[in-house]
């Protein structure tokens, strides 16, 4: 069942989203050569708790950390630990924060040092796919309009959409209805209504769409070892325009969304 949120509940989600955004900003400043993902996790948890929030991921279905940290070919759900970030790596950081009973959820993929042109294109495409999906999050549209927009941007650039992982509704719970696939047919799926809050999260690779699960039963990587990117925002469907509840204080997302909505 899809749970519509009141304006007051959306404001609570925006407050949680602001903490998520602040954590990602801290991650971007801290990520560098030699930094371990465990250090990033410790810093993220400290930042969340100092803001009065709870790390949503920690303990969720048994997950042992406050963030997911997924390097290079790892798509999602990387468990922080002794891995040291190196020059030329990319690192996806996924953050969830519960504040005043509501959840904010966002992910970003960061480049470390000089990365190949194809990897730069992968990251740029994934972010553009996210913005294209967000632009479709308007009352009267369908979930399939979001899915089709993400798929088109990704595949037009020559990359692959991971098909067995999806976005989702979010609110008082981490995962709510509906599912939000990153591929599909425009006009298909549930109708978007004012008050819906969804996590739109393209997960794409430079190679195959197929994935493999690691022995830790958490980390998921591209089956062919190709580089992977993951960008995500929590978005509220409003009468005026899609409202990004986890927007960071960087100009790119706002510019991209406005241009796509024009």
C-alpha cells in the first residue's frame, strides 16, 4: 500500500534529508587516498548522532554499519571496513537517517584523484539519469515515466541499468511501496500522487546489467567487474514540482532538475 504523506510529514522528511545531505558533504570532504571505509562510517555515525538522528541502516535487516560504502565495481551495500581508498577509485556512499520518526535516504558516487574518461562519463550519466527520473515525479505521471527516463539517459550513453535492484517508497519506514525500477515503459505502473515520497536511485554499470552477491551476503557487484555508479535522492511528489528532500549544497542537482522541468 502506498502511503501518502501530509505536508507536516514531508517537512519532517526534509529535516532528515538535510542531515543525510550534510553527511554526504562530510564524506566528500573526507574521502581521499588512504582513507578507510571504516573511518568514513565512524565519521558518518558521529555526524548523524550529533544532529539528533539515528543511522537508519545500522542494524537494518542485520546490516552492521551506518553507511554503505561500495568501491569501483561494487554497485551497492558495501560493508565498511579496512578497504583503503586509492587514487583512481570511485566510491559510492549510501546514507540513511531517521529523525523524528521519518527517513531520508540518498547516495552519491565520488571520484578520487584522476579517473579514466569512461568512468567520468559513467558518473555524469548516472547523475543525469537521476535528474531525468526526478523530473518525471509529478502528479498524474506514472512510476514507469521515471523508470523510462532513467533507462533512456543511461542506455543512450552506452551504459547498462542494473535491473534486479530498484528504488522504493520511503517515509516512516526505510522501504515502502511502490518499487521504482530504473527501466520500464512510460505510462506504466502506479499513478504518482501528491504526497508520495520515493527514493529514486539509478544503479548503472559500464558493462553488464548482471550482478553478483559477495560471500558477506551484503556487497553486490557487477558480474563482469565493470565500474558501477549509484546516485539517489529522496523526492516528494508535490503539486508544484518534484521536491528533492536530500539535496546537497552543491549547484549541479538543482541546475539539472530545473533544466529538465523547463
